[in-house]
C-alpha cells in the first residue's frame, strides 16, 4: 500500500503504540510522513463524571508525542503532531478529512485507554472505522 500521509491516533495505550510502530514501518516502505493526534476530553467540568488533571494530561500528551517523534526519527521518518480537544472519534475523522492534510490512511488501536470495552472494538475505533471516508487500519 502506498500512503503519502499517515494519521496515527495516539493515547499512550499499548495498541496505539503498536499502531505507531506499524505506521513507521509502512512510512519507511512508502516514503510517507506521519502525524500523531492526541485528543483531550471535551471539557473539564464539575459535571463531568471523571475529573481530568489538565496539566497532567498535557504533560502525558507531550510525553507520548515525544516518544512517537523519537521512534519515527530513529527510522528517518518525519513526525508531526496535533493536540486537540473534543470527542475523540469525531476529532480524528474531522482532522483526517481535512483536504489540506491529504491523509491516505488512519491507523488506530482497537482499544485505547477508555474504561468501557466494546465487544470487538473500542468505541473510538468503532466510530472512526464506520464514519471515516479515509481508509482505516485497526491495530490489535
């Protein structure tokens, strides 16, 4: 498969890191660029069931992106990153469909760090798989 731009959903889970590794190998074969995307929860509110420490989450996001950049650089792959806030599935699909970005593939782990587990896929992977117009590769 020839991929010019690969979008990798990263949340620090084992599956997302395996997805990154796969994307790096594919990028080596097809001389592609990789963009990692990390999505913060949509809001931080007292009404939200789980409170997120925003500073801690930002620190973790940067740690994950630095790891991804280092792994990519070791294989001579250009890595860019995008940090955004919102519903993870919707944000991945929206970002991937931006024509200016020209993504030819989305790589996503079958399950992320979310607490609920779907029967076969995590809810984010399931959403992206069914809503994206771009090809999607789900990594287990």
